[in-house]
C-alpha cells in the first residue's frame, strides 16, 4: 500500500501563520481583528481556503505599511505598488 503524499502548504498560508505569530495573536484574536471566524483563520493557515481580497488587504494593513510583507498580502488582493503611484 502506498503512503499518501502530503502536499506542501501554499506560500500564502505560511505567510499568514508567520504574520499572526509576529503579531503574537491567537487564531481567535486574529479572526476577531479581521471580522472572520477562528475556523476561517485555521483553514487559511492550513491552506484549505484562501482569504478574500478584502481579507488580504486587512492582513497587509496588520503587517504594517512600512513593512515589505504588506505588499505580499496586497498583491494577493490584486494591488501593486505601481497602482498606487498612478493614483
């Protein structure tokens, strides 16, 4: 019998978990901050479900505008630095 191969988590799932750890928040605390359920955060971190564009924008804000990590989340929402320069 072959062992089932375990798929690696998507990069966005790992980055969400790292951001939450950097903010020293539990999944429940992050969920409350974002207006989603703790189960949603758990599923994001496991790579089961991906946040909505608005969720990514909020994650970028939590990462901090001066932090390059914010652009990872904002680009997942479809925003790019060049978009802001054009405004």
